[in-house]
C-alpha cells in the first residue's frame, strides 16, 4: 500500500497442491484450522507453501485512498514511460523469473505444462509487438493548418480487479495493462490462490513501477473475500472501473449494480466456444486442437466447449479425437505431462451428461469419475475426458451441454445434417453467431473461399482463429473478452488498457480566429463552388 507492505491480523494459507491430491479432506481441514488459529505453521512446515495477510475493511479503504491519490499524477506521465519503458521492464523481469513463477503456479495446483503456458502468455502480453500495438491505440496525431489535432485515450482513474479463482495470477497480470493506460490499480488476490498474485505484483510489477518513478499507490494488492470487497468498491466514490471475473449469471447482476453506482463494468464471464470443422480440414491437427478442451479438466473459460463438424468427416474426426484423448491423464502438478486437474464438486458434470444422453447424445468416451491412478471410482476427484456426439444441428441446443458452458472435461460434437455445402456453411455461420456466449471461436478449413466467407460473416466473440490452437497466445490479439453472456451489454475483446480508458479529442492551435473556425468552412465551400 503506497509502496509499503502492510501486516494483517489474519492470514490466508496456501497448502502444497500434492498434499491435496493425497488427502483432500485432511488438506482442506488443515487449511481451515490454520486460518482459524487452531494450529500453527510451525507444526505443519511440510504442508504449507506460504501465507498472505488478509485485508480488513480499513486496509481495503487505505488501498482505495492510495489509488485515488496516485491516479491523477500517474495518468499525466508520458506514454513512453507508462507503456514503452514500463512494458519492457515487466517483460524483462518476467523473463528472468519465468521458472520461479511457474513453480509458484505448480505449488498452487496448476499442472506444470499449464503453468508454463500461462507464463508464456504473460510474456506475449508484454512482448514488443503487443506493446507497440497498445501504444498505437492510445494516441494519433493529425495537422490542419495551424492546429495539432489529437485523438487520444485518457485513463478512467481508479480501476479495481477481481480475478478468477482458476487463473488469478495471469488474469491479474493482464490487468496491469490498465496501469500502462494511466490508471491506478487495486487487485484482489483471491483466497484460493493468493500467493502467485502477490508474488508477481510485489516482485515483478512494483519494482518496475518504482524504476519508472510511478507515484506510491499506483499499484495496490489486497487479499480478501470477494463479497465485502466488491461491495466496498461499488460504494466508493473514488472507484471508476471494476474488472470482474465470474459466472454469467452473477456477472450480469453485478453489471447492473455497477451501472447503478456509476461504475464502468468490465466483465470476464463464461465462455461456450465453438470450433467449426469443415470437410476439407486437417483432421489430425483439428483433433489435436480439440484436446485443449480437457486442459485443466475443462475448468478454463477459453477452451473449446463444443464442436460443429461437417457430416462427411464427422466419424473420422471423432475417432481421431478419441485416440488423442487417451493420452490426457491425471497426476501430480509437478509431473511434466499432466493436464487434468481435480474437480472437487462433480455433480453438475453428471447432470449435464445425463441430460445429453437422455436427449439422444452418444457417449464416445469417458463419462466416469476416477482416482489419481486412473481407476474408475464414483468418489474420485478427477473426471475422465468425455466426448459426446449430438446428431443434428437443428435441435442441438436443446442439449444443455451445447447451450451452456459446462466448465468440466465434457465436449459435445455436433454432427450437422447432410445438406449442400453452401447451405451448410450458412447454417454453421448462423449457429456460431447465435451463440448466447461469445469468447472465442475457431475454424478448421483449407478452402480459401470458405475461410474468407466464415471470417467475413462471424461477428460473435472477441477472438476468431483459423487453423490454429484455440488457446495459444499470439502478439497483439486479445486473450480475454467477448460478446453476449461472456462480456455483458458492453462486451468486446478485452484489452484492459483500452477498456479502462476513454477516447478524447484535442485541438491545439497557435492562435486561430474564432469566427473563421465557426463560419470559415462555409465560406470556403461557397468560394469553391463560385470561383
């Protein structure tokens, strides 16, 4: 807070993720006892990875006051400091600490491969190409006679960020681009995974801000429960924007609360991404991309959630996918080839699966809970990667797993009815555009005309990828954000540096005659018509 750490009376403890897999109940019980002060850290050294002070109401208010004090000064810093220098420093520090950050993510329960993927995405977000793109969007300059005309984006002021439980570190770091836009930032480190957020903000971002001379209070990080903190932010007259991650149901309600309190809501909600596979697609590569649906046991918002496939290649695609799914397995986060994570509450998975089968879907693979050793067990904390086949496009959305995001390792493949290709492509495009959610969409096709038509017509979503990984990071392109139930009424691709700023026009003249500015254009028009 204001450049200094604050002690807290209460602590949030992070336990070793491997211990959680060995005994879920005992680990959760230990965490609760530690946080209630019933046992001490000294008695549990092997199980505790770290702890973070829990912020009380006074600390939350101090963070808000510090941000409000810093915002006007920081917002006036030149773009080459806020964007270019700060961005380069963050990228440099991320590169130097990449292995440490991945280790912390693993300690918090992220499989090693997915931890490394997240770090690579952070590096891309602050890479030179992305930094150049951010800079290009913040200021354009024109000249008209004696006037300099500027179209620029100005910071909104104080931005608060409520990251998700499943990827708090990378989401919090994405929010740092709001600081590059000239805002002061308050980040809530979630109680389920506070260590990584605190580490990156304290060891990577804060030193970079100090080096460029940012005022104290430009960055503030507090750990606490979401409900009280969000309510405090909503009630504060000093807060301008709130970046909220959560379910679509809760997020749309929160959006209304923000508007009622005069705050700009920036929503990162559920995704229900569609991957379209056309008849000429490279099916091996397409199937490989579809396995991303099961990364993190489907508990990521940006993964493939449903597949729309041309009937001519459906059986071949399903067979290829089922073969590849067999290599996706559970394990300890430290193991190098593990991609599945525990699903502690799986009731809804079986509800979705039961609904699909009752409505005629076919089970291609999976469908069971399992233990760490892959043995099937109704009490297992892992779920098998599950593929279901839904025959027919017309009634596909009657299946809940197609209509809604599942957030489980459950992938529906919708096989369209036979129809002429031109008609079928139109139906595919309409299906994608009519999705109530709109995070990402993908297409696999080789024919250039098919690709061009699909790209020209698909307006749903914040990101569209063709013949590529669905979740892979790329420079300049957004990682988050979208339309519909993904982003709310104001939803679009989320570049926090842009979403937390607003467009302003500026005219700077050396001294123009006002009457000429008002009436001169008409005189010029008349003179050109009557030379």
